[in-house]
C-alpha cells in the first residue's frame, strides 16, 4: 500500500494505471475501484474560486496509512493507493485519489469507501476557501448519505 | 519540561502564531493545564481537536518532556 501527500497536481487515472503496472501482481485482481475527489466551484451556498489545503506533515500520512491498514484487515484488499494534495488547488483539479485493488468488486467498493470516509474524518487537513466575501475556513465536510463510514464499519 | 505546541488552521489564526515552546515546572502537567499557559485569557474551545505526538487524545492527557502537542479544528480533507 502506498500513501502520498503532495503539493503538485497529479493525474489520478495515470497514477492508477502506473501503480497497477508497477506494483500489482499480474492476474490476481478482478476489481479496481477508484474514488477521485475534485474541487467544486461552490460550497455551502457560496461561489468558490480556489482553495488552500493545509495539513499536518507526518500526522496526516500516519493517519491515512492507519485507515488503509484497517481497510485491509476488514476486506480482502490486494493493494491500495492514496494520493492527497495540499497547498493551492484550483477549480476542477483533483484533490484526492483512493484506488483499491481486490479479487472481487464488493471488497474493492467497501474498502475504497471506508478509506475515503475515514480519511475525511481523521486525516488532519483543513480547507480554506476563497470566495467573493473573502477567505474562510471550511468547518465541516459533506457527509456520505448512502453508507456512512460508521455504517460500513458495522457491516464489515 | 519543554513542550512544543503547534496550532493549525483557524486555531493558528486565533492564536496569532503557529508554534510555541513552553517550559513547565512539574511532572504531571495535562494538556488542559498546558492550554491555560498558552492561552490564559480563553478556555479550550469546545470543538478543538488535540494531538500529542501526532496521535489524537484529550485534555486530560498527561504530558512528558519533549512532547509535541497540536491544537486544531475539525478536519476537512478529502
């Protein structure tokens, strides 16, 4: 498993393909589920022009790694890749990639959803949005209305 | 003992600084007591998150020499 927190822009689809080619054993996985979080131009009723994403170097990586390890204990995960940006982010740019490889889709779906939901709950990142009214810290994340992280934990 | 204190996001804005180095006498100092030293005018905000040496904890955690304590708001990554 690999966790990278970086400032630079990345192509999540190319990163997924490259990682699979370099790190996955041939013929063992039957599913790869990817989640790509991207930058909206609106949030909480305001137009947003850009965003600065602050993090706590060291703690952020540690907690994403813990979440990935938890997912690998709960489901049959062959491998996982998480890339997360920090710093200045522009509209439509990717913020985060979670890719999970498994033999079967159910494990890949659930593990991917667990990782992104718990990452959002525990990894120390903070979004500061630029709006027409000035800069503001985002105070809460949007929730996953389908199956929240705790629901997944209970069903695992 | 010496404690490094770090503030992130709106906690840094609120404190007006990113970091403090605090020297405290005694060997059973809690995070709450540390907070009263770095912010004597204002109690610990109710929604603040606390980490000691990059692990989440709470205000009752007893500190030791060399610990790094961080105060920050709820996280909003992803």
